[in-house]
C-alpha cells in the first residue's frame, strides 16, 4: 500500500527541510524584529554588505545551475527559501534577483527588474541609437548593477549607473525606485533576446517573479497567523483571553484556513510550473487566491488586534504592510484575472 | 513535497468511468436524477458491490479490496462528478464503526450484507433538542432483563423510510456527565415501538422523524461498550466529514458554466463572467489541492482532524457561493425545475436550482460549520478552548 502512495506527499523533502532550516536560522539571526525596526526608522539599511552575504549563500541564483554561478536548486527547493524570507520580513531583493537571474540563467550578480507590470510606466524606447524612457518601481536599484527590461521589441540588460534613480518609498521596507533613462547609447546595453524570444524570456521572468513573490507572501501570512495566535491567547478582555470568545475564535479560524489554502495552492502552482514550464496555470490561480486571502487576512488580523495592531511599537504592521506589497507585486489582481481566464478556458 | 498523483490512481479513475459508462442505463440514471435513491439505484449499488467497487477501501479481512485511501478518494470523486449517490453512511460511517468496535457476531451479521448493498442503516443521533449539542440527547434506554427498553424521539433521520436498520445513540446513564452516559444500539427498523414519520425538506430531500416508544432491543444490539458512545460517535463524524466534500460537485458546476457561457459565444465580451469564473477557478484550485492533501494524509495512515474541518467548511461554503453564482451567470432559466422541458440541465442531468437548494444542507450536515471553525481554532491554530 505504501508503494502506491509513496509519490504523494505534502511534507518537505529532506533537501527542502534542510534549506528551510538553514534559511530560517540565518534570517532569525540577521533580521530579528529589532533589525526590521532599525530599517524602518532608517538607522540601518540593506546595503552592499547584506547583498554580499546573500550572494555568498547562493540566494541570487537559486535556480541557476552551479556552473553559471547559481545554487542549482529546483523551483520547489527555492520556494522554501522565499517562504522563510517572507516569514522573517527581511526586505532582501531575492525575488526580483531570482526572477531576472533565473530567466537569464545567470547567477552571482544582482540583476533587478521593474515591479510595475501591465506596461503602466510606459517603458523604454530607442530613438537614434539611444535608449530613453521610464521603468517603474524597480526593487533594490541602488544595490543592483544591472536592470533587465524590455527595450522596444528586445529584452536587454542596462547599466543602472546610467539611470536617474528616484526613490519611490513603498508601504513595506524594501528599497524601491523609479528609473529614468535619457539617451543611453545602445552600445552600452546588452541585448539578450529579440522578438518572440525576447517575449518568451520576459514571460519566464514574469512567471518566476509571480512564483517567488507568492511564496514570500505565503511566508509572511504564516507570521501574521503566529502573531495573531499569540495576541488573542495572551490578551485579556472582560477577564479572559480574547481567544475564549467565539466571534474571535471564528475570525482566527478563518484566518488560519485562508493561510493554509494559500500556502498549499502556492506550492502546488509552483510545482506545476517546475514540472512543465509551459503550465503556469496553477500559479495564476494560486496568486489570484492569495491576493483575495490577503484582503480577508487584513480584516481579520487587524480586527482581532484592535488598536495595538496599528501602533508602530507592535510589530504586526511590519508584516501586514509587507503583505500588502507582496500580494500586489509579481502580478496584481487585474493581471491575475486576465491570466487566469485566458488560462482556464 | 511531491504532488504527483500516482499513475494507478489516474488509471483507476479512467477504468471506473469506462465501467460506469457500460453499466449505467438511462432508467437508472433517471432515478438518480429524480430522487437519488430508489429500487433501481439500489440494484445498481448491488452491482457495484458485486463488481468490487463498494469495498475498495475496506480491509481484505472484511471482504474489501484493501486499497489505499487514494482509491477511495478517486471513487468518491468520479461518483460525485457524475451526480451518482452511494450508500455512504452505511458503507463508510456504520461499517467502519462496526469494524472498529462491533462484536465478532455483529461483524459477521452485518458487514458482508453491507458490502453487497443488501442492507441499509439510518442513523438516529439528532433529537429535537440535541443537534449541534448532540451530547444533550435525551432518548433513554433502560435495561430490563436481557433487553434495553428505549423511549424518545429522533429527528432528521435521513433514509429511515428506506432503511433496514436503525443505529441509535441513547442515554444509558442519566447520572453520568452528559458525554459519559451515551451508548450506541442497533435494531431492525421493522420492530414494534419504531414509528417513522416523513419530514419533507427543501430541495426534494426526504428525511424523517422517528418516534421510539417502549422499543425493546436485545442486549446483543449494544455496539461497543455501554456508556462509551460519545467517543465512537465523534470518531465516525471525522470519516463522514472527509467523505461528504462537494469538491466534485463544484468542479461539475464550474465545467458546466464554462461550457454554457462559451456556447453562448460571448464570454470575451462579458467582463463580469470572466472575472467571476477566474475567481471560482482559483477558489476551486485551492480546494482541490487541500482535498488531495487530506487524501495523502489518510493514505499515510494519519487522521485529518482540523484539516477535515477546514475542507468541510470551505468546500461547502464554496458550493453555496458557486451554485448561487451559476444562477446569476445563467439567469432565471436556471431556476426552472427539471420537470420542465425547458429546464437547463448540467452534464449529470441536474438543474442548478436543485443543487443550490441542496448546497445549504451541508453547511450544518456532518457537523455545523461554525462548530468546525471552533475545532480549527483549537486543533489547527492551537487556541485555548
């Protein structure tokens, strides 16, 4: 009987468990809540030293082969690292770096990309041998050396030193910038693909970005569940813990169920993409689900926490704000509806 | 993790579908569509039993095939998608309880006949004043020599008008704390002292009130130990919760909606329908994954507790939303009953209106969803009770 069912498992594989533990230990040591507060207040930042550290861990080329400077992990193995990253709340540019690097098959150096999809920022064009235009909401543009972006009908790597960076502070802690290129000579960019190849490569980067941001969101949801559990158990109202009241228990149960569903749908969607690069369908559905679960989660957790949850001295906001960002990046609901309908039928 | 569904399970589903295509006549299907139960349906179940499908998950020692719970999951999935009911309560709830706590004599008497679909049981747990708070039940059984004498009333006793046996929860020790004085008894339904009165329900569903007046049950009708009934009951409900998941019903509704709206040819021009279908597809996907997670747990020999409650709550609530949405997308024609020639039928020959009316039943059937939420809070999240 075991033989029949050996394949189906919802437990971490040995490799996943090891990766998860290593990532969790590293992140808990380097990015405790006190560090997140310091980043929030500006006392500390994610700088070149932090980038060097995650490069050393192989986190800038998780799914890239070792020969190309990566860690050679499967997508499901990379997923547990993003899950733990989300749980920690550390604002490290692992998702954009691996979306760009993963699509290109290049590990090692941080290549970033714009988070504003659906062409909302106008994009880059070539006129007279020079590149101009805007790329919106680029994560860690102050740390990365290179940007992966569509330039006309091509996909190209552009030196970030040539861009004007305008900070676009977000709801979460991650550094984010709008970039303007004004007349960068095309000789200074590296075209990696043209035409349909460029479109396919850009699509691959977009899919990876969805997958990685989704897993980060799922990890962050777990943290919100944990904070909520602790709060309703410890907080006394009318002489007993909040957790004793049925209305509160039901809200907490709804929160828990949403997060369980989001988590397993996310892993399953990522698995489908891993098994068949031509099947991102599960990913779109899982992201669609996670975005709506996030809406409900915000209501439930903040309702249960009351005023305490919105004070800056209680850490919940670090995770609910982080979740607002992670649920939206890597494809918002407008995009997921379009993709899911196109995919479903 | 590894989400690969074993090949033999996929092949089994295909084989079962071919088998059903070959044995289901239009007459039988019509009875399924109209009533869900009846003589032809029973004969079909007997055929399923004879061909080895009813005992798929039963241990070999009781005449079953001893297959992994994944086969059972696939079986329920195929049957549910086709809108074919099975004698679930008897086959899984009652039989599993008998295997666990029945005497050798009771096992020998009932199990082979259950497997051949020759006998059916009705469960008499709920009472007018003991539903969600089942342990408040008042039906009394008093020992009188080598018999129990039972007096009381049961309600929502589904299938009592068709069943051969009545499976009762009764109070045998009124002095004990309420969870400790309950026992399980079984009796032929055709016994003096049992009166079955119909209680018609919405959605063409028939259930019953059962009056018990000086009903005499021999001591051999006691299931398990006296006064231990509560733990037996709660274990059974865990099995039922997993088995009544409406995931295949939602899948059929989704497929039907997609086909109908495509047929109408204007899906691209219907932004609401597109967005609604995307949302339904996403909700369904997350549920399907969770459904497999629970099947995988069972296959691994573990008992899903909060997982079963989660699936029960979310799948049944999604079913109500899904059927309601189907009505809004298909319009008022979807509310026409199947007796009418102009009724809109889904691939299983069922109307949306009936499925919508039916969907609300399992919000409380199999354990009220709000109680399930409490179980999730306790066992899933770990909140203090």
